C-alpha cells in the first residue's frame, strides 16, 4: 500500500530529470543500487515509485514519488526521514509537498483542539483572534507579568512568551509562568497566557507540568528547535492547546506550506506562527496563503489549525490581514504594540480594530 | 559575559551589511526595535553585539556576533534558537561558524567516548576503523543478522543499521537487534553492531533500553530527525557510544562543519557520518576537511569525535580516503560492498586494505 506521497522540485537538465527522480526514490528507501535491491529478494518491494514527473519551468521539474507502508514504522522521525532524510543533502532537490495515508495520519492525531477548540478556549467567535508576545528576554518575571496584565486588560485573546524566553535567571520559567498566569487571572477576562516551552524532552515535559500546575491552558513550542517527534510527543501528552513557532524552520529546503501547514499540523499544532509577507522576513503572499490553506483544509481527517501570521506586522495592517486571512486566524502583533512606549493603548486599538472588523 | 559567538554569511549590498548584522543581533535576542529595548530598561543588555564585519567576496559579508550568557538557559534548544532561530527564516543569511564559552559547553559534555573510547571499544589501533551498513529495509531480522555475521566474520569494526531501519514489521526493532547482536557475538571478534534508534523521545529511550539489554554497546541516531536536544538527552543518558547520522541535516543553511562538526559533537556524537566528496552527495573536499577538523580539534575541552565519511564511497577509494582523513577516522562503505553480489569477499578486501594501510 502507498502510505506516503512526496513532491520534490528538482533543478536539473531535462535529460537528467527522470534518472534523478528514480535515484531519489531509491535513496530514500533501500539506499542501494537497484541491482543490489533486486538481488536482495525482498518479499515486498520497498523502493519508492515515481508516479509523475513534469516540467515546472526552465530546468525545474516536479516529481511525485509514493512510498510504501513497509518503510514506515509509526514514528514521525521515520516519516521525516523517508520524505527528506538523505535527499536533504542533495542541493538540487527541495521537498515541496506531501500527503499521507489517512490511517497513518490518524495515528499521530493532529491538532487536539484546532480552530474550534481555540475559539472555545478564548470565547472569541466570528472574528480573528488577537495575540501578542511578552518581550524582551532579560525582563524580570514581575515586569513580564505587568506586561501580561496590561495586554489582558486590553482584551487581547492570547498573550504568549517570546520564544526567546526559556529558563533564564532574569525570569526563571516557574516564576514567570506563575506570575503571568496570575496576571491573566486577575484581569478577569478570557485571555490565554501561553508560555514557551523549550529544552530537551525531559525538560520540556517538566516545563509543561509546571505550566499545567499553574493553570495554564496552552503552550508554545518550536518543532524544529526541539525536534518534530519531540514536539509531537510533548503536544499530544500535554492535554493543552499547542502553538507551533517557526524558529529554525526557515532553512530546511522544505516548502513552508509543507513543513508548517502539513507536518506541524500532523504533529499536533493547534495554531502555527509564521512570518507574513511584508514584515521582517521573506515569505511571499502566495506562500502565506498556502500555509493558511494547508493548516485549515480537509486533510486526512485531522482538525483544522489556526494560521498565526506574524513577524513584524504593524498594527496598521490589521484590516488588510483580516481581509487576506479571514476569521479563522490568530493575528500576532508583537513589536508594533511596543513601538512608541504605550503598549496599553496600542493593544486596545488592536483589539478594537479586530472586533470592529467582525461586525 | 559573552557565552556564544556566531558567524553569519550575509548576501547583500555593501551599504546594507552593517545594518543587516545589527538587525540579526537584535532579531536573535530581544526581537524588538532597538528603541523599545532601550525603553525596557533592562538591568543588563541582552542584545547580541556585532564584533566584526568583513567582505568575503562580491555581495558576501561575514558578520561575527556575540551573544551574552543572559539569553541562554542551559538548553541546546535555546542555543540553536539564539544561533539561528528566527534568522533561519531570512534567506540572505547562513550560519557558517559558532563558538561557545567552554563552561557552557561543559554542561553538555560532548562525546562521552570520542576517538579514544571508540578505539578501546573496537580494539582498532593505529589505523582507520572500518564500517558498513545493514540494508535494505524490507529484509527480515534473520536476513539482516546473516549479513551482520558475514561482515563481522570479515573483520569489519562497525556494522550499523541503515538509518532507514526503524521498527518496521519486516524486521521489528527488538527482533533485529537481538539477532544482529547475537551474530556479532557468535562471530567472536570485536565487531560492534550499531542499531539505529529513531522515534519520539520515549520511543528512542525504549529502543536504547532494548539495545542495551541485548548487550549492544553503541547506537546511531539522526539529530535532525529526532531533534538535537532529544539526541543529546538520549546520547548522554544511554551509557553507549553514539554515532550521529546526517539525515535531514543537509538543508539547514547552516554550514555542515558548524552543524556536524560543532553542534553534533557538542550534543554528544562520538562519531559523525557525513557524505564525502565524490559520492552521491554534493559536499566539497574543503567542506569535508573542515567537518573532520571540527570533530577532532581542541575545542571547549570536549573529547574529539571520529569523522565517518560515507555516502557512496567505492571500495576502490579506500587508499585515497585514508590519505585524506588519516587514522582517526571511520570509513563507512555500504553499497559498494553489496555491489556485485559477494559482500563477504568485498568486506574482506575492505578490511585488508585498511589494515595494510596502517603498516
């Protein structure tokens, strides 16, 4: 049975494209010359099969390769490996799309809450959710909690740690999380405080447990920093909503929509942060539209997840962002709320702007 | 104190280089405009400092940025994040080198065995170690164990799983490891059988425990598949020798010598597999020399690790590989031993060739 389908973009001469596609199908599975595979006398063929190959532009080819279930073993690390393990070391190839047998996907589960669950958690209906970040690293837990309170008072739906906040001495994880969670509680609204959980697997688990004990209901982690399988294990075991951060995800030669929209969603992200076009990062509008589409489309029976455009979005762009992404979106505005020295009033404007857009 | 030093290659106009370098120093730490950081009134500055900037070629600049200890938190995920988290999302930047405060490095420990430990484990002195791989995926545990026995009888020092071997039904992990370990035991020599351990953190731990129970003394894992922090935690807790596999590591826009030679070593790799020049992958001889140098040099008080050139090395290249890499190297030849249908005699030639080279 075909369990996994990958689309690769090859950069090569037309005369070489078919050979390259076949080499990839072999490299990602048997990793032996074809004649040696034949001699091995396998009961079932394990080599990937090139299902289609077409020219996508001058010197650019799209090859669709399907891989049999026999090479998978129920782990995300093996899915990553079959998709792009060795081939990532070949500079003429990018992974641009992937699809999965729904039965295999069901084993991972995808978003536990997804769009609907995040709406229930925040009570935000019929409009995008608002989100901002606590920063900079170096502030004390008390100062971060003051900021958290200020954003909660302004009615921001989600106040997350900057992903650079870990367990630094200036604001140790447990102190910060306790103080910030207490701040949103005292604010009395439904603001979610979302701590960032990093570290090795045991440390992530410890931080998630600390957060849960403080009453936190959502956490953020960066799948490419901690490892996608570790992210999945932490997310699925946490019982919390989970936001995926794209740190280190930009340089994988995997199309962002495949990595963030498919693999992060498969691994359980209820929302995925990504740098929207026109900010400090280089994603195009098309890429961002595809990320959003792949987080929210019908796919493998998994719940839809929320796109969370960010990365230098100015408050002034909110109407444009809403018209681009629609309602099932979390608008993450960080630095622009801090600019000018009055984050409280900027946050209120942000919240009003999004609420007005809903009517 | 400066805890972490990163060198980035920027591709931009000369007029923009200094600004870009400063933006990176800010992006990787405070992630706020400089004026907002100033207003935050931090007790200590947390922003990275551009220490040098020089032109490396037309439109190419090398920027050295140092980061203060205040932004780190003792985790590898935060080191990765500060080095290249958000900046990985900016396509004009590559991470090309890094250095670490030895005190910070000591906390991670690096290779537990390293070059000397691997020599003790295998009894191989004064010459490169020989290694090959069990493949293809799809063979039964018994067939893989037969291959393992054949290579052990030939005197190969290290027989490792292909990294595509996980816990597939054709050769379940526990069955395979038991059978292969028994095969090297019966062979009576000092061949190390090295199973590949993948999966989410708990599954990796389970597989390592199974391997240890079978008497296995070394495992292989792929840091970029499982996550570098998960690799480190598994490696440092295993009590076994650990070989790092480069799957998914080729497309990180991090120079291979920085990723494999520095970060994999920091995370505890006793040996690191990489595709040598002239095989199926695109690394240059210079890159491979730098990887080897950074695995073995004096650095942060960490033990040297063994370079493990691979990726389509033909048996006929052994003399050239030895003269290039010297003795403290593991020569990994997989497919070339299988070519022609008589792996036993090819493996014997491999072993003799390396032993003769030592005299």
